């Protein structure tokens, strides 16, 4: 070790003197210094082992003694026993083994006793070192397989640069698995060079560093393939199984709680019942081409038949965002992970900047290849979209009522129905931007300050129409013309320009019902607020008029 026994005992005495109370615990040195690594900047990690019944806190005390940082942790014998049992219980399912748990056990097993040697050796005996070596080697082997299989998949999808990074990760994990099997179980990879040197296997050491130094250049897919192939061969030489170049064993699978909803041509994918991804036209075509359960190369060929350029990049995005998953035939889901890094899991991209967010036929997207995350939760997305549809139905109904009132010279009725039309159109505008619940009608114009500045002229125009009175047929006709122009302006702004004239004929009413039904299906699935209670009947009738559906 880089410190003598005398130096360690002196540091321990000074450290214990800073604790609030004296302790009768056994003490052992763990970490890189105890392992025979370390340098002048390394922490001094003392573990205190207590026979008491109380479980001490997990967080260490951090001290600064003689220019060194000292960490002091305390564990009860009961806590240590529980940690060892958990490691042994999950040994056959290494994917379930926590990195932190494995690290804590490894550090103790390879620690250097300073006080209470008998107790230190007693707790170490709870998990024999040879058994732990097998567990650690299996844990690293599992991770190496996942990383190398993931690299294989990315290479098939045309993501050569990312594949090269995962190849490097798999290479490190494969050699760490081999090293653990011969006794070098320290988890942190930063001391790998010293670990390999201590094994005495120059052939393994030299081949590892040769492969590590030949990382392919960015954009060179051929070199990335050759590098991965060489790393797979080396991993097999080290005893790692299940890492042959066999991409046909990779299958594309469904992810639990990921659902697809299409409105018009827009494809929406809901993840976990919470996040909504809107797919552009190209992304939607690739998504619709998916037949889950098929081998990845076949899925890729089918996606290519859509005519979309670089479909592999879109499949990689679906994988990255957790909308699909990959499995290895006979080996479960491919779940790559890196040590001492962020936990593995689906990426959540920044929310889409598209404005407005919604149209009658689906969420707005930033481009044909977009896989955009909407900046509102799934239930609000569905509720706002249903409110957008319903607001346009109300506009149609109000304009029809306004037309009838003007024919009969009912000026006061005309004024009220005109305001109803304007309010309904504004509710649609706010809904299209994801505002839900909506403000009360009395504050609609003022609440347009929630929206982008481009909507300000609409607010000014709507405010003027809400103050209009009707005293003659001429004023009424002028008001009707301006109401229609204002609602058309709003509909154009929110992608509702093709909304059917709901009450003109049986055909237009049927078109309205079909449009509403598309959104009601999503809303009901997500338990979103329905615009009116009668909407449940439309849902039950599968989009037909209730009495016709009977």
C-alpha cells in the first residue's frame, strides 16, 4: 500500500478523535488504497463495523486530516449480513444486482483490518472470496453481453459512431469479467491498467490495449464493424459466451404501456401513459411498418420498403426513447449499462417547440423525421385536443344560430350567439396551444397573453367583435361576415381549416362524429376530461350516431 501501517493507524486515531463520541467498533481500511492502488489524491476510506442492534446511517462522514480526505462509514453486522445475502440471492440474475451493493461488498471483502481483526474476519467469512469472484465475473459478463449486443444492433441501424462507443464499453466489461475471475474484483475501471498488470497475463493485457487504441474514426462504418468483430472475438477468447456476430438473434419487441394512436395521418405514441410523442410523416411511416417480434434485420428491411431514407436512424430513435425494445433470442431484453454512469433507461428529449401544439388531425411536429415529445402530459394532451374539436362544433352551431336569428330580425339573439361563436373559437385557439383547463369565457381574450405574440392580432379582432351590437340587417350581415372571417383566421392558425360544416348535412355531421371519435378514443384510454358527458355515448357507438348504432 502507498501508506504504512503506522501512517494508517495515526490517520485513524486523528479521525476518530473528531467523531462526536468514542466507538468500540472494529475498523478496516477499504477502497483503492487498501487494494494496493491509489495515489496522493486518493481518499482514505475507513469502515467501522458495529455489533450493535441499531443500523447506522448509510452516508459517510467526510473529514480532512493531515492534508488527506478521509471518509468514515459505519455498518452494523446485521447490515453487512443483509448485503451479502442479497448479493448471493441475485447471483443467478446478475441484471438485478445493484452496482452500489456489489461495490460495497467488494470493498469490505478486500479491505485491510486495522482494529478488531477477529470481527472483521468474521464478517468477511459470511461471503467467501471465491464465491464473490464468480458473482463479480458473472455481473461483468452480463453487462459485457448487453453492451456488445447493443453495439451490434446500432451497427445494423447505421449508427456506427454510437456503436463504436458501446463496443468500447463492452470491451472494458469483458476484460473486467475475466479479471474478476482471476481475483481482480475491484469495480472501478480507472485502475484497470494496474489490475491487468497484476494478473501476469501479458497476452491479455497487450491485446486489450491494442483493441482499445484502435477505436474507429467517426463516420467510418466499415472500421466500426471490423472493430466490433475483433472485440467480439477477443471477448470469446476470454470465455464470454453469447456474443457471436448474429444480428438475426436480435428481435424488436413491444414495450409495456407504450400505445399508438393515429388521428388522420398523424401518429402519436404514448409512453407509460404520461408522455406523448408525435411522429412526422417519415417517422410515422417507419413506425407503421413495424411488426413486433421479428428479427431486427427483417424489421429494418421492411422499414426500408417504405421509401423513407435512413430508416435505421428512426428505429434507433424509437429505441433510444424507449418506444420499442430489443431482445436477444433466448437472452431476454438487451439493457446496456455503464459502470459509474447514469442509470440505463429511455431518453426523454427536450419538449417540442412547435406552436401551436395541436391541430384537429394530430399534434404539430417540427419535421417529417421528427419524433417530438409534447410539452404536456398525456391526459392534458388528449383533453386539450378534445376541447379543440368540441370548440369547433360549437362554432358551427353558433354560426348556424346567428344566421337564423338575423333572418328573423332577432338582433339581441344575434348579439349573444355571435359572442358564443367568438368565445368558442378562442377556446379552440387556447386548446390548440395546450391550455387546459380553459379559462372562463369572461377572461378568454385577456388570457391570450399566455400564447405566442403572433396571436395578438387575433385577440384584438376578437375583443372588438365581442363588443359589437346589432341594430339592423346591414349591421347583422356585416357581423356575420366578420365572425366567419375571424373564426377562419383562428382555424387556419390552429390547423382546423378543414373542419366540416357540422350542421349542413348528414354527411358533414357524420364527418364531425368520426373526427370526434378519433380523439375520444385517446381521451378515454388516458382517462382525460371529456368536453361534454354525451361524448361517452359517441365513444360507445364507435363514432356513429347512438340510435343508428343500436
